[in-house]
């Protein structure tokens, strides 16, 4: 029988009424597979995955298909958001077997849980590009029951390849001598210089790589890095990755020109984009960046904020089973809504009578409003105001449409990224509400997403402790909260969470931390992970957390641990810089050294606020209005009447300054 009705995950419950006898991943189910000597079908997806829903409708709701699956297999459904450890492990298996991966993810296992066949989306019947699902089931079942030795051999081969793919390459003397600037130059091999971003296929934001470019440009005056960063963001904001009507960002575009989005909106993508844009806005302010930040924050609060102050995981690409229905427009809808439109809006956003995508219209641009206004012989302000008025009308009508389904899981890791986003944004919007939203997320995580021993949980309602990404992103957000508010509660919470991280994730054989906490008993044996895909590599984030905490709390052993972590990842960074971009940032921070700013005196709150409004690259900040010996950066400092700003880096201090603008006089970045 189908066992998903009482599952915590909304994604699993979506499959509860299907005729497939879906089971959860647990020891009872795995023992049944061993006892009955049946192969396992592992189907992994998530609530807002469009092709997961398509395959469910086409195949898993088909009684004949379900009967064959139930007769010949043990069928297990997994929510990748609920069990990211299983998702990562079996995604590696799919990549080892096929050279590719994605969702929905389908992996066939022996009764001993060894992968031997895999794929992603299978249509119900074979086509020119993909095998049909029923054909695949019959092939796998025949091989397992009639050619068992071949299946076991393939499982052996897959296991060997997975080990080889996960093994860290040996670091050569040449690699040890390589610096972050030369490694960052390796990113240029992946630049799409015409359309921005990286590569020539589907376009993802790749915010971690763009942030690496930002810091390369800042520290090395690297014009190429800055130009590609700005060009990429400009094209993203003009194209359909960015929602010009309601704000926020889609997960990716299916083409390399940023024209056709995969319409789902993920919490983590929007958080990472807001953080990146906010940092760049502090250095090189542009109205387009600020507008995108504000509209993305508005989207997050309007569409994804829970009553508790935490944020839900995602919005689906579908509305009533139709991909993009909420976001796209017919020509007649737009002409009725904009009856006096002089076709500026239509021309700028490529509106066509026959539609520009699947008989409907996606709003996308490929030029700036300034360039478009010049072509019309009008001022940019005039055209921008007109486009904004049109978008406001579309927004009001769109709000009346049926809404995309929402994944209402409250995930610790993604909420921590969102806390950082609101805190970073506050530094440019100067809106107290943004600051309070970021702090409220951290307060909720601290108070409601911990167990009786104070350990972080992976998500609300889950018995599992947080994975490494949850802890790494949480500590990162706590350090940012301390920098912004100078409330040492957040710094002390970061200290506690770091000590918990070591207790939960440290393994003796590596300076890197395991992704899976020691308390999770049914997890696969995951190697120490260094690469990243949609979100920053947790080990790299922890390395940067340790760099800061080592200085703030005078914990040199944490600084040394960070250096060892970076050294362990350096060979991978050199071979493949794009999927290891956060390690590039960690290496750059280590090379340059964190700027240490300490402010002591009656004007400390105002001076600290002024410091945080500017961009300083990698920096830490401690301030107090009265002298204190509580923290190393504040010890033995202060004057009777004035408020000095102490400036240090790499164990060298400069003379104090008394104006924020004078920091640049004693520091060269």
C-alpha cells in the first residue's frame, strides 16, 4: 500500500493517492527489499519541480504502470529538500552512470542499496531523445531477475566510479603555489561574453561565481571581472530570469539568452541574488540594482513569508497543471489591459500577437531602458515611468489569477540565507523593516528550530538535526547580524553554533567537515564535499566563518583549521573553478587578510553604521561606546573624549583615524 499519506513532506503527500505503493526511506522498507530480494526504484524530487509533476501525471497515476512497479520493485519516494544527503548521494550515482543529473531523479538499486541504473525524466513512451518509462521498467526488471550477475557487475562498476569521482586529487607543488587571482582567471573560460553568465546551455544565476568576480574586481582592480559581473547582472535583470511584474527571480532560464525561464521561484536563489546585488550596490550603486533588491524583498515577503516570520521554500512553476500560466500573457489580454499603449511596452518586452513562447508571451528585454529611450528620442525617466505604470496594471490583474502552488517547508539552511539577504539589503535600503525581518528570522531559528539541547533542526517538524549547510549558513548570518547591529548576542550564538558544528560534523581523517550530522543513522556514507551547485559549498562557507571568528574571538586554532580546509579543496578549485567559486572567495580572503575595524567611544554606534554603509571587501567590525576588555579587538583601546577607529590587517595596525572616510587613507585593498 501507499505509505505517504502521513509523511511530513508536502511533496511526498502529493503522491499519497497514486496507485504506486510508494514507501518512505527507512530501515523497515530497506529490510523488506532485502528479504524479498527485490530491486528498489528510488524516485527523488521536490514540491515545485515541474517535470516531477509531469512524470507523476503521465506514469505514476497510470494503473498499469503502477501494477508493474508494485509487482517487480520496492518503490521509494524521497523529497530532496527533506533528505538532501540522500539526494546528493544518489545524484552522484546518476552522474556516474549517465554523465548527467537533474530532477526528477530515478535510480534503480539492488536490494543492498547499490545503484546500477539511473535517469531523470522518463516520458511514458520512448521518443528520439529519451527511453520510455514502461520500457525502462521492463528492461531493468528483466536484467535484474534474469541477468543478476550483470546487474551486480554494473553496481560494482558504479561504486568504483563514484569513489573515483569523489576522491580529491592530489595537490601538486604548482597548485600549492597558485593564487586566487590566477584561479579566478580560469572562470573566464566559462564566460558567455555576449549574453552574460557562464556557459552556452541553460543559464543559472551562479551567484557564488559572480560574487567571486566582485571581490576579484575589488582587490585586484580587475576590469575584466567587473565588466563581466555587471554585464551578467544587467542581462539577468533585463531578461526573464527576473520577474519585472512581481519581482524576484526564477531558478534558471532554459536557453542561454535569458529569454525563457523555468518558472519556479526558489527561496535560496532569491536570497543569494539579493545578497549579491546589495554588496555590489554598496560599492558601485546603480538604480537598477536597488530597484531589483526592493522588488525581490517585496516578492519574498508577499509570497513566501510565513506567519512566524520564517520563509517558505518555493513557488511552483505550474498553476493548475500549466507551466508558466501565472506569469505569461496572451496578446489579447495585454491589448485589453493597455488599450492606448503606443507599443513601447510591446516592443521593449517582445510582445507578439502569436506569442513569443507556447502561444503566450513572456516579458523579456535585451536592452537597457536608457538605450531604448534613446531610440525613441525620449528621456529615460519618461520611458521608465511609462513601463512602470504598465507593469503596475499587469500586477493588479495577475494578483487576481489562481496562484502557483507553494512549498511550505521551513528549511533552516534556506532561511539562514534569507536572513543574510535582508541584513545585506538593509545596508543599502536603510529600511528598519528589512533589518527587523533579518533579525526575526534568526530569532525564530534560535527559538523554534532547535531541539531540547539547543541543536539546530533541519526543518520545522523534522526530528533530524540540521545538515552542514544549515549550520554554515546560520553562523554566516549570525556574524552578519553582529556586524550590522554590534549586539554581541549574535557573536556568542555564532561561537556556540561553531562548537556544535565540530561536535556534529568533524571526522578525524580530514580537515573538512561531513555534510551529515553524526546523529543521523540512516544516511549514506557521503565523502567530504567541496563542490557547489545551487547554493554555496558549506565547507567553504565554514572556512570563511572560521577566518572571522578566529580574529573576533582570538581563536587561532580556528584560523588554522580554515587554512587546512582551503588547502584540502585547492586542487579541485584549480581543476574546476566554476563549481568551487566559494572556495575561490575563501582563498582570496585568506590571501588578502580580513580588514579589522574597531571603534571605541561615544560616537561608536554612528561610526559603525557609517562603516557598514560602505564596501570594504572582507572585513570584521567590533565597536563599543565604552572601553571594554571583553573582546580582543576592543581590549586596551579608547580615548577620553574622541572616538578613534582602529584599522588593522594581517597582524599589522595603522594609526587610528577619526572619520570613516579616512580609513581609505591608511588601507590599501
